[in-house]
């Protein structure tokens, strides 16, 4: 279904089903009371009908509530907390130039024991898709984001549905522990992680360890790059300070009217400059943009509001991720 039709569907759910449910609730009340004055035989029929209408009323009210929540839920409150040593999380909302919810994770890469972990077990260019929450749990990392853009590998059933286990091909260069998984020439930008944990952007080191590709270069030496301003979407980006000792993850939710409607690439670049990023690149956004942390019980906690198939909170299974492993206690 086209995205516009999905938005219309949720709006209709809210503004049609909710009033319908209220009207039906009134009819149920009236029918139940009047049935009490009918003959016993017809009283049973009347109250059975009222009970059926009550179930229909509940369905309308639940559906209407979901529609109104999806379309008009309030923006999240501001918060800031330490996730684990070397990692802080900040969330804030803005109303201009439109409603947006912004999530920022700052990582001190000099923290002893902190390490960056890409999707492992790669044996070919086509990787089985999984959600960011599943990646975090399987890799036993404490923080995770989705990373590369991708396309569905040929021969996959229902290529437009993006289901777990589906084989997907990351776009751009991708390497894990020295093994080149995808080595295609790429006009985007790549982040390299050396075996000792140091990171570099754009320039391939002599000894290749991990390599993860993004697309646009958003920030160049502390200045926002000149980019096409068309298109609002959820966006995900990753940036560094000049010394490559501080990594900043920036995620802006989108496609959720009134809650967070997304940003353009120039707006994302300006936001990163505001947050002190010296160099930054764009990773896969849209319905893929997801930020997950391990909670106090060791379970995945989704920090943002991903929106896969127009359903807020639903994660999209994607080809590869980047995790952060916290220092051992």
C-alpha cells in the first residue's frame, strides 16, 4: 500500500472508528435497558444483540485509539542519562521547523575496554536480515544501531516485505575482521575500524580490519556539507571529533505526524555541527533507523521510535549493524 494511503488509513481509524464506537456504546446501553422490559423470549434476543454490539464497540474504540495514537501522540520528554562507562544518551524534541524527536549517543572511544562490534558471521555478500534488538541480544553488546543501506538479494520471496532471515546485500564496502564481505566500488563514504579500536573515515588504512559504509558525507571539518534539501525522513548519522576520540550517533525519528516528522539531509548536517561533530556520514535511515540499548535486566530496550511498514515502534530487519560493547565491570 502506498505510504500516503497508510497515513489516510490511520487518520480514518482515529476519526471514524472512535465516534462510531461512542455511538455504538450509546446504542448498547439503550438496547440493554429496553430489552429488560420485553417478554422473556425477546429479552434474550435483545440482550444477545446488545452483547454483540458491545464487542463491536470495543473493536471500534481500540482501533480508533490506535489510529489517534499513531497520528497525534505527544512528543517525548527531554532526558539525559549515562548508559554505561564511556556512553551517554540524550533525547530532546523540537517544534521548528516541524515536530522532531532527536536521539544522541556520545561515546568516549578512549574508555578502556570499550569496543565497536559489526555484524559477525558474514560468509558472503548476501546476509540474513535481523532486527537491531536481535543483533544486540545475539552479539551480547550493550548498544546497537543499524548501519548500511541494502537491497534484497535475487530470488528472495516477498522482496518488498523485509522479513527476518531474508537475504539482503549491503550497499558499499563492508569488511569484518579483515574479511571483505562486500568490496564493490562505492561513491559513498566508509568508516574503518582498526584492530586496536581506532577509527578513521574516508581513507582506507593499510591493514583492513572492519569497514562499514554510509552514504553522504554530512559534515566536513566542522562544516555542514552542501546537500539536496528534498525529502523528509527518519535519519541516522555517525560523526567524530577531529581527534577521532569521541563518536556521536544522531538519530531523528520521522514519518510520525505531531510526534516526529523527520528532517532533510542539510538539516541533519546542521544538527550534527551543532552537536560538535567534526566529520560525519549518513547511515541508512527511513524505516531502518533504530537505536537499541541493553536495559538493567539484560534485555534490548529500543530508545527511539522506529517505523517499519508505517507502524511506530516496529523494527525493520536489516542486513548489518554496529554494536558497542561496554567495558567489563
